[in-house]
C-alpha cells in the first residue's frame, strides 16, 4: 500500500489551415479533447493524498466529502472484513490551489462516513463545510464521481496532494481480484507505465482525462516483485491463477461508491449499494 511515509494539460484543438488546391488532401483529424486536470479539489493528508468529491445526488448545500484510502486512517489499517461507518472525526486536510504550489486553507471533518479495505480500499470523510461554502470561500468546486467503470485504455491522471504531483498514463486493464497480505480487492484498475506511484500517493483520485471525473482511488503497487505480500500485491484471475507484476501500480474503482451516496453526504448501504456492510448489520 502506498500511504505509508513512514509507510505512494489541457489539449487545445488547433485550427487547421486548408492546404493549397494543388496539394489538396484530407485534413488530419483534430486531437482528442481532454479535460483540464490540475489540483482543483485536491487535498493533502498528513500521510496520504485525497480529494473533495461529490456524487450524482449531491446538492450544493450538502456537507462536502473527502475521498481517500481505507488504509490512510489515523487509527491504522482496517482488518480484512472490517467495515467502519459513521464514526466522529476531527481530521484535517490541506486544500491546494489549482497549481498545487500553494494552499488555500485547512478543511476539517466532523465524521468518518465510511471506511473499509474489504473488496475495495476506501475512506470517506464528511466535512464541516458544504460544497457551496467551499466554492464561495475558496473558489473550488468538488470533483465529480463517475457512475460507470472506466474503459481499458482510457487516458487518466493520478493527482497526488501529498507530493503535489500529477501522474499521466492510461488504464492498462481491470484485474479480477488483487490480493495483498490479508486483503482482497475486486475489479482493481492497473495502470500503464507512466503512473509509477510511490508512498504518499495513496488516496489520490484517478481522473478520466476525457471527462474530468473521478473513476478510481489510487492505493498500491508491487514494490519488490514478491507474491501477495504487504506492498507486493498479486493478481488473481477467475480461474484462481496468480500473476505477479513487479512495479505495477493499482487503484480501486469508485463507481460503486458514487451509487451509494445519498442525501447530506450519507453512504447508504444495502439495496442497490454494493459496498461491504459491517458484520451483523
């Protein structure tokens, strides 16, 4: 996992000039249009990265949410099978300006809405500040969560608030199961080369460069080539075959979270929400 530290451009479409009639030929296709991915909505934690996000049903007056990894909790990594919901929290986050070079202020949570490392690796904090207040005070809109899984090959940006660095690559593949020590994650995103994430990048949003929406949250990499150990995840296919990819980096898809966010920033479990629930619930 990449949260330990002491433990991880806008493409403009140019106007094409028509060739002379004597040398007429088909004009080249315009380059693909990409979203402008910068540090807007990005936060730094004391040990990880994160982002201010909103779901499809979020309203401007709702308390804003911060997304990071479950293993970035101050209380330590949740055990396999552990799901944490609705726990008071006063954790603080440094809100970055769009360049990533400056800080706009400190945001404070009042609740840990949800956290787990079972099936996924995610934590969601509820802030004392609403989305509307965030825009009014700091001019910062929240990043929007995609409600569909990302396609293989789609260009992505991994934006680390801790390191104030943007990694650029693409989705290489979706991994059936990713196993690391006692934890197993479903449908993980593996990156192409270019997103060689390091400690401190855990919790960074993975942003679709075409839509500007968050499609995953960065969480781990195979550092040493070891098999299914801490900081050395292995891939498990549907037949149970294990593959180790030394140096590969991974993220956890966030569309299931987007589908679970209800009014007032609540994570509504059960029903159509596929996130794991606490034992005995």
